[in-house]
């Protein structure tokens, strides 16, 4: 039996049998996504505005220094 035929068999089950299958899956802690309870987020949960991010970022000189330091630590250097 392949996955496609399994799905076709499941579709033909009664609702009570489908509920039993769902209960078994939940018992064994298998990953089941109940889409009606899922929440989809399109935005970041962080509320940093652009200016705050800009203040936290590295300057070009700091970035260059960090790159040089990293290159100096590489084993083939």
C-alpha cells in the first residue's frame, strides 16, 4: 500500500473511524496540524522600528574589522 492508496482508504471511512484515527495520532504524539486552530503570521513578532535597528547595526568599519578577525581565525590562513 502506498501513501496515495492509504489516503483514498481513509477518505472512505466513516466520521467515527476518522475520529478514532485522529485520537490514535494524538495519543502517540505524532505531528498533526489542526488547520482550523493554526495561526499564520505574516509579520515579525518583534516591534523594532527601522531607527532602532539602524542604531544597533554595525558601521562599515566595524563590519570590516569583524571580517578581518574572522578570516584570521580560519585554519588555512
